[in-house]
């Protein structure tokens, strides 16, 4: 018997041929939508749109600190960019093209000194906090000895006294303190000596303040804040804000 005329049901083409009773063709778009409506498989998520920078000035700002056109340690008139070593290409933070002794010429040395600098920076920040926190605790209620000032702590040990932390006497003398410094802080001191420029500058700054101003680190900081606040008040009274009504 000849094949019957094709018919459609729910978007699926039905063909009736000789040996095969129902030979279905590929489902159309309408059938796919109906099947996917009752399917348990979730529909694929749409791809997120590409994130574009909201500010075109970000690239210009980064170019000031990274890459071949970054700022270098001397102005353009005093230093030509061709004199900057090739291995200092501005890919890492703080690279201003300064390496007069070629310490970072080898890549392995560059990575090593970069790790040393991170360790040194953390210890320098702890040292800066150690200058001011004990004195601040002593000033605002906590008992950290008669005077918890950094340049008088060693004098207590030299006079045969012991340290006092929060009202508790620490039974150590000068010999024990030196031994603890060598054994416990030996590794940190090793890194600091290798690459300790910032901490050395900080210690020099604190020493010069003590010699010139005759005060501790905390007292000098509080005096500077007080003077700055007084100066700002004078400026505000002399040059008041305009009436914006």
C-alpha cells in the first residue's frame, strides 16, 4: 500500500510506510520546547557578560608604577631610561630601576631578595608597633613598668632591674635577655641585617627625635597630632567655608 500523506501532531511529522508502522523524523523546535518544559535537566546558564573597566583612567594610573614607562628613582633629566638594567622591567611592585650593585641580576636572586623584603617588612611593622604600644598601654591605664619607653627598657636591665609587663615581674636579667635575642630572634635579625633599610631608617628617625626633641615616640606623636589639629583649626577660622546656600 502506498504511503499515506504525511500529517503533523504537536509539531512532529508522522509518516506511515510499508514495513515500519511509525517512522518519526527529528523533532522540530516546537517539540523541543515542549520536552524541555517537562525535563528535569536544568537549562544551561547564560554566559556572563564580559566585565569592562568603568574607568578608562585605571590603565593610565597603573602605567605610572608598572611597565617600561613607570616612574624611576631619579627624574628624567638626571637618569636616562636606557641606563636602567634590563632585568628591572617594572613587573613587580616597588621596581623603580634602582640596583647599582646588580644584586638582582640573576632571577633566583631576585626571587630570594623579594622574599627577604616581605619578611623584613613584616618585622619592621612589628618593630614600629613595639615602639609605641607598650608606652600607650602604660599611659592609658595598663601597668607596664615605671616607664615603658623603648630607650629606657635596656637601661633597666643594665641597672640590674627586671622587666614588668602588666604588673607581673619578668625574672630575666641582661644575660638572659641577650641569649633570648640571639636564639629566638636570630633568624629575624639575619633577614633584617641583609635587607633592613626601612627598619634602620625607622630606628634612626626615633633616635633623632629623642635626641632633638627629648621625648619618647608616643609623646612626640601626640604632640605632632595636637599641633596639626591646632593648625587646622586656625586655618578653618581664618578661611571659613563659603556659604553654599
